[in-house]
């Protein structure tokens, strides 16, 4: 028998919070696992807190709004069990999949087991699909493997892994993106299982442009901390592409001296960027244990 704390971050989710808690309780009622439910109210302005307090869940209330990731971290700090399950409070995730995902994570000795969303409600608008594709491609380039869903909110995670990397995790909606990239970059065992994604209850709190900009910022920060050379390769590649176009221009337009100058400056810039990338790697190898303990797999306490 294993033990898990299921954490539900909630901000203005009065329409669904009670049903979400009941769904978690119902899902684990017949499972062999020990479990608890923690609701973290992120200073809601509706009746989310009062409704959550009518359930059997442990309820923690933020006095100020701190964001999705910080709400999860609050729940994780207060969790009693070594495994963490997370789900949203808006009714979009198949909560009944959590016990099976948890059993698989324990049996297979995974560090994180993620539900990969599918269905019409996941894809939604074309613009949102393009943004997801863009972020996924960048992340896959960084970690060097396929990522079915970069920011799914239905997960099973080892608590000690989250605690180890907490200072580097996003406090906002990009929490799941940052923990995904970091888990892959530090050699942890991560796997996915397909899940259906449903229409949400209530109003979405996602601001597409603002949250996309923040997500890109978090991705870049995570790359700089855990695999800086990939970022510098991207930058240098872009500069080299521009200089090659300038060189083509020089051949097509004889005497185009400005193009030759641009080529020389671009080539030099690309080499400087690559040099900075290698220096960043050298610095990374001596970085604090809190951020990057070591290159490759980070042993767990029970591996000894």
C-alpha cells in the first residue's frame, strides 16, 4: 500500500470545487492506497473557500493571490504523504484515472506520471494549438525526447522531487511546464498515459497572450539553468542563418560590401554566443544543489 496527497489548487472555482473533491474521494474510496485531499484556495473572490470547507478535504487559504504554481507548492509543503497527485478544480480532468496512474507509478518506480490530454476540448482554437505546438517543439529540442503534453495538470509526482527543485519552479500556470523540463533534464523517470479532456465548469482564468509570454520566459529560464548550451545553439543558429543569407546576397550582387561586413559580424557573433554557452555549462556544473544537483540521474533516498 502506498500513500498519496491529492492537491487541488482553486481560484474562483465555486461552481466545481465540491464536485471535484467528491470525485477524488470517490475515485480512491475502493483503492488499496492511503490518501488525503488538500484544497488550496488562492484568495478566491467567490464562494470557493466556503464551499471547499463543507467537504472532507483539508483546506488551506492564501491571504493573497499567489498563482497556480504557488498554490500547488503550498499544498505540497503541507502534504502528509510521499506521493503527490494534482488536478484542477474546473472539471476538465478525468479524476477517476488518478488511482490507476498512481498504482502504475508505484509499480514501475516512476518519478512522475502524467495524463496526456486528448479530445476536442483540448485542442480548442487554432491559435492555442499553434502556441502549444511551438512550446512543445522548443521543449522537445531541449530535453531530446518526445513530450506528449508539456503542461497537463493531471499528474502523479514524488514529493521529494518537487521539493528539491522548488526554487526553480514557476509560481504561475507554467509550474507544470517547468517541472516537466526539469524532470527530463535531471534524468528522472517520466511517463505519460492518454486521458480525455473535458469542457471546463465556470470561467477560464487563462489570459492567452500574458500567460504564453510568461510560459516562454519560464521555458527560457529553465533551459538556462539546466541545459544552457541548447539555448545558445538556437541563438547561434539563428545568427548563422542570417549571415548565410547575407553571403548569398554577396554572390548574387557583386560588390555588395555591406553584405560581406554583415557576414563577418554575424559569424563572429555566432562564435561569441557559442563560447558563452560553453562557459554557461562550466558554470552550471558548479551550480547549487538546490537547482541542479548533478548532470544525469538524481538518485532518490530509497535508491541507496
